[in-house]
């Protein structure tokens, strides 16, 4: 495994935009990206964010608040991602790849067909550690330990990608429900869990994303 303390010494530091929706503390995610070897700029400005080497959509806030911050920029963001701008969406950030959510009104980016719906279970939200079963995707390289990949979740909603099953790159099960734990379209990757809170495995995932940015 690569050194998670400071990224790979053999690649340049990408400039990464960490989008600020105006809700939540972004410190731990910023720190995780910096440990992976990125120069991070926290910004609420979509034009600035789309002009850097990569975009990270964090998992803080609600869908309604996030789409209010997105309003008027949906087409620009979708075109940038379709044109190959690397993007990592975390929890809520992954849900923004979809067009709509039961959590709130407004339109997401609409990059991945499907919608966001409430997690089915007796105890909601799901808070804590859970197993993740990844597909063969480079973002998961080296993330599995002796017991597989275990990641930290804090969510009440999941992405229903039944219209685009080929986009799903990881699965998790909570109580009796199996749901998409990760999606990919081109250079856009989303994970429903929080890598910045998932110990060494999560930091390795962030580093793998940054390796892809550098390529």
C-alpha cells in the first residue's frame, strides 16, 4: 500500500476543488485529500471549481440545500463531467449525480440515470461501519484488508441505479436491503460511504482517485 501520509512522491499535486454547499464541516475531507497528495481549495463557486484539476462533492448537508447551491449550473457541471473532468462524489455528493431525490425538491446533475430514495430499514439513519463489496475498479485498488473493505456510513437515502446497473461499482447491505455503495461514469466516481472517516482504506481510496486525476 502507498504511504497515506503524503500521497505518491512520483506524481504532481493536483489542484482539487472541494465544493462548499454552505453546510457541515469539510475539515476531515480536506485533510484526507491533502494526505493523499492534493492541493485543496474549498470554494462555493462552481466556475472556480470547474476550472481546477478535479472536483470533489462532499457528503454534508441535505439534497435540497445542495441543489439550491447547484441551481443554474446543472448543465455546466454535467457537461464538464461528461467531457472528462475527474469528480468524486461522497454520500450526498454521489446522490447529486442523479436527477432527483425523495429527500427534497429540485434537480440534481442528472449524470447517472435513476433517482435517490429513502433507505429501507427499521433503524434509519444507518450510522457506523459496514462491509463493502467492490467490483473490479481502480478506485478500490488496495483498499481491502484481511476482512475485506469495511467503511463508515452516515446516511438515510440511497441511489437507485436500476436504470443503469452497469454504473454500479460496489454494493453494501443494511439489514435486508442491498444498495449501491459506489457508482462510476467515465472519470466521475461516487461512493455512498465516507472515505475520510474510513481509516486507512478510505485514505487509500482518496489516493487512488488522485492517482486517476494525475493520469
